[in-house]
C-alpha cells in the first residue's frame, strides 16, 4: 500500500482527513496520496483571526499573568461580516464573561504550532490546542472553533474530533486533564474531562481508519459536499449527471432534503433548533439501529453472489453502531433482539431470492424553480428485466404504515421525482418494514410528481419567510431533545 509518503515521512492524521476519507475515499486519494490538487494560496480569515486572538487575550488577561487592557471580543471584528454579527458576538461575550468570573485562571500558554505524536512507523497524529491554561487548578487545553456546529456533552463519547483530541492530548500532554471547546458562532462553551474510555475509543478509531485506508479501493461517492469539491468536474461519480444549473449557483442555492422538510412540517420549533441554530440531536438507540441495518444492507446488496446468513451476521457485528444506548447491558440485549428480526428479514425477503441491486445509497440533487436544491439519498434501486426501475426504502421503525400512508408518502414521491430526472422509468416503489418482514408497494404518476414540485416550492417559501418557528405537538414529542424548552 502506498501511504502517499514515499516511505520516508509519516502520514499525519487529522480529524479533517478522516472526515474526508469517510465521505469520499476518491477525494482523499486525490488530496493526500496523488496530491494532484492545484495548490491554492491559503489566507486566514482576518475576522476569525482577530476574534480568536481576542478570546485568547481575554482569558490571558483574566489569568493575571499579563497586565494591561482587556479587549472585548468584538474589537477588530467587522460586525457586517454576517458570520460574526454584533449580536452573536455580544451574546457569546456574555457567556465568556460569566465563565471567566466563575473560574480562576493561571498559567496560560499559547501554542503557535501543532504538536506531533508518532503513532507507528507510517502514521502520526496532530494535536492543535489553541492554548492551555489552568482553570480552577485543572490543566485544560482549549480549542476555538469557527464552526456554527457546536458539540453537545451527550454526544462527546462518539465525536471523532473529541476522541482524537483526547487521544493526542493524553499522549502528548499527559498533564492535561480537561478540554474546553469554545464556539463563538454557536455562542457556546463546553468542557469535558479527559476520560480513559474516550482515550481507548480514540485509539480504536485510529486503528479502524488505518485498517480501512489500507484496504480501500478509493471509490468516489456522490455526496452533498461535492459542489465544493475541486475534483467534481472530472469526477467519475458525476460523469453524465444531468446538471441544470452551474456550479457557482449550486454552491449558493439553499438546500432542502426530505428529512429537513419533514421536521419543519412536524414542528417548526424543532426545525429551527436543528437547522438554524445548528444544535446537534442527541444520539438515540433507534437511530443507531437504523444506521446499522442500512449499512449492512448497503454492504451486501451489490454483491454478485449472496453471502450466507452467518457471514452477514459477522458484518452486522462489525457494523453495529453503539451511540445512544442507555447502558452496555441494554446495548448487548438490543444487539441480539435487532438481529433476531433482521435475520428473519434476510431469510424471508432479502435472500429469498437474493437480487443484486443496481444502485445503493444513490445521491441526487435537483433544483426546483432555481430557488431551492432538493437533495437526498435513495436506499436502493433495482433494474427489472423490462428495463424499468424499482425503488426501495428500508424502515426500521416499530410500526407498519397503512397502504394509504405509503400511497401518499412524500419521501417516496421525492425519490420518484429524482429518478425521473435521472432518466429512469419507475415501475413501482416500496417501503420495507424490516422489523416486520413486510413490504408495502405503491406507484406515482406524472401528476403526483408535478404536484410534488409545487408543494415543495410552497413549503420552501413558507420556511424562508417563517419568523416564529412555533412548537407543534406531534407523535415524536416524547423523544424530542427540545421538549424541556419548547413550552408544549
Ligand atoms: S466530487 Fe464528490 S464524489 Fe467526486 S471526488 Fe469530489 S467529493 Fe468525491
Ligand atoms: S417536544 Fe416541543 S419542540 Fe419537540 S417536537 Fe414536540 S412540540 Fe416540537
């Protein structure tokens, strides 16, 4: 395996690199192995640089190590820069002030350069804390992020960036006992102790990444970030794609997936929290179960020869997703229980008889009225002997929907609409209720598809002009992360 380092230097792993590999191995190879990207001059965003400097300075001043004027965090920042508007910064500054007044700081140390940690002969990792400081005598490493996507405590044990930070800090700065994340744009501070379990999980993630990389055939995979990728114009995954608008426009047009629209329809308040305020949803066992089943199906559906149930069980164990279970015991029980119904589905439907899929997890994106880009992934598409197509969506929910519900299901209409744009004639669509080994079939007409465009256009206008984002009671409220704050 060529690690892209001509065997003299190490490959330096960062979370960003792992993220790129997971999204598209082909892009990873282009960027870090064949290195055929035209080098672009990198210019730091002066507003972010200033903001970052001011946050460090403010904490530094509070540590009483350096005397002098305490800057405000909006100093030198252009409030017209929409990412750093004055209200956002003032809100964040209040939180930072509170944090500073509640804690005692000492021994501030700023890091200009990343620290390198050797992992093996071929690999190393980078640690890039912005500074370290004692907070209430606890040595802490701080990371300032310019992302709007904040982290939440409940998900840290599954957060790749956090696990890698824990791993590298524990190796390189063993005196550090805590991490502080600073999110000026998300108006949030979050800290977490360096945890032994997270360290081990971090090591496991690194091992897994190295293993996957060594076996990879670097396939390209269309995804929602492709319009920002330098290789899109010559990418095999997009060859012959019927684009209707230019790349520059594609980058700025708002995007609306079916799940995004569905959340808005169910509850505008929850939509705002997730998609406007960018608050990540807590990991849940039912999300993990769904991901496991989808990932196993994706692995087996495109094989020429079917695997045995035993082999699939091994894949299932390897692909099992752990986030969101309340305890190890509960997870172990669920792992058995989920396999019991999944095995039944495999024996009764997926392998009876086995049929190779034409496509799995097919990504599509098409604009409506050139004002909104509707995008999504289709679980599975089969090509029938008559040349027509069949669309399948897997459902792992714990109830079966009625025929009427499936006939009017907007997600299936969206898939039918996208398939038509991709030049396929869809014969039928179905939802596979894996837990119940039951498939419900339906069809869509051209009139349905036309109506879909009109409906989505109207929903999009409504979201764009929405001011209130009111909460709306619905059947999913019991599992909602925001039920304590929505007032319902
Ligand atoms: S355009 Fe998309 S599929 Fe192609 S290399 Fe880039 S990220 Fe991968
Ligand atoms: S609990 Fe509140 S925020 Fe969550 S879905 Fe229900 S109404 Fe909406």
